[in-house]
């Protein structure tokens, strides 16, 4: 989906500088959960986590919050789904909320590939382009909550 991101930057290096992307997350996002995630990931693995990894981590934290809300029980799947809808957790995106069509309402950022002080090239936030963005088709969804 994305041509230039944390998975391709190690190979592209300086040839990626100046590339633009938009995403809901970037390693330099100033959100406590994201900063903690990035620092831990870099320390443990020695490189910058990807957008895909951050999205997966966020999904795991959402599921964890729902399982905890149900005291570890997964038998009642409707209760787990309801707990996911109400889940309160430290998202890498900032405060997390759902739209009526089961998609997140989230901010999006304009990113640009830039050189970090250590010489690595990384996507960096330039500005917020959407705040509390809802997907374009949520009103047409046949599965509203």
C-alpha cells in the first residue's frame, strides 16, 4: 500500500528523502503510548518499527482491553465485541474511538522522508491533514452499530 515506509527506508536510504505519504501514525507521533512503543521497539530490535507493526500492536492492545473487561472470558463473543466498542486503552494513535460502521475515527498526518540526526532516513510528520476523520462511506454501511 505504501511505497516508502519503515520497511523500505533501510534499503532506499537517501534516495527516499523528499518522498511524501499520509498515514494515521508515524514513529515521531507525540502520543505517550506511541513514544513508549517506538522506544521499546528500537531498544529491543535495533531499528524503527513500521506502520504495520504499530497498527498490529494497537490492535493487540484493543483486544487485550476487551479481554480484560470480560475478566479473561472469550466464551460470550457478543460481550467481547461490546467490550471492544467501549475499550479504553492507551492507543498509539491517541484517544481511540469508533465510528458507527466499526472503523476508527482518527487523525491523519502528512509525512515526509527526512534524515534523522543519527543518519537514518525516517518518515517525519509535517502537519496534520485530517482531525477526527471518518471514512468516506460510513453512512452507506450496511453493518452499523
